[in-house]
């Protein structure tokens, strides 16, 4: 397996979407996702992945920009970094303005029922923030902030030059295994917080993958998400079972 990739108990995650995606990565290596992920999605009808090569499956929308358009978007994009306090627990968060929206520049770390620390270790909450099931993620953001929709995630990646290279531009330079960090050009500082399953019974992928919920519901069982991986250039789009536990980034109302 290239890149020294490990998956621990990833195969135990209880839905076909990420089983398919992870199987594709196991075949192609840490940074070799793309067409393989799209093919895996095609084998699991009803689920959507966008790969680093711009693949689209099952009517997913694909946003591609030519090089000159990307450069203009990036040149016009403003980045203003500041902080705010979550009055519920006094925690201070970094925030960053990208493309007219203000995002948290770190993962939410608000303790709520339905959330946990990776491997139930408080040190991982301090490093990565908490992991939330989808229902909890929808109400976990502070007043004046909300869980981003699929459209807001897409606008974010469009504003940093398109989903195919957004991972490189949004990932933190540190905190990713196998030298898989990004350039953090926009001070978004995405970290590989991994995921939880079984209500905190199991965890996997910290240091290798970061997964974030979107507020967009797919159906009664699945909801939308975005994910990034070590040595991968993109921000990838998919759906996951709502009982999975992912990171949360809030966006200001």
C-alpha cells in the first residue's frame, strides 16, 4: 500500500458509501483517489462522490474552472482572520472570511450529547475538536452560526479554485500523516480528525482523513459530507449514514 496508509477498523463502518470509498483507496493508495472513487460510487447506486479528476456520478453537480478563472477568483478572494468566543463554554475559536462567508478556522469542540472525542481521549478533542453524529451536528454550532449546507461547502471550494485542488489549499500544513499536509493558503487549517462509529465504540483514520458534515440531508438514513485525505489534493463530496461521527465546521449566519 503506497504512502504507508493504515485504516485500522475502517472496514467496520456501517454503510456502503464509505466502505466503497475506502476500498477504492486501499486499491489506489493514500493519494490515488479519483476515478476509483467514482467507480466505487457507481457500484453503490444512490451515492455520490466527486473525485480529484472531476468525476461525477449519479447526477452530482460538478464545478470546474479553467486556470485563468481560478486565478481571478483567488486574486479577488479576501481573507480576514479573527477570533470569537462561544459563550456556552467560553472557548475561543479562530474564524476566517473566504469568498464573502465567515467560517470557523478550526473544528468545533463543544461537548454535546451525541458527540465524543476520537478514541474517547480528551487530548484528541483538544487537537481535532469533537466528533458528532449528524443529528447533533445540526444543533451544535453556537448562536449566530450554523452547519454549512452542501451548497455552502461547494461555494467554499469554488472560491479557493475548485474542489480538485481545494484540499491542498485548505489543509493545515501540520497534523497530517505521511507528509500529507497542505499549504493552508486560506488559513482554514483543515485537520485529519478521523471518524467514529457505533456511538463511540470504534474510531479510525485520524491523521489520514478529515470528514465534515454538511446540513444537507440525502434521505432518512444518509446526509451529505465533505472529506480530505493525506496526500490528496481535493475536497471530496459524499454521503454517509447519519449515525457516523464526523467533525463540524460552522459558518456564520
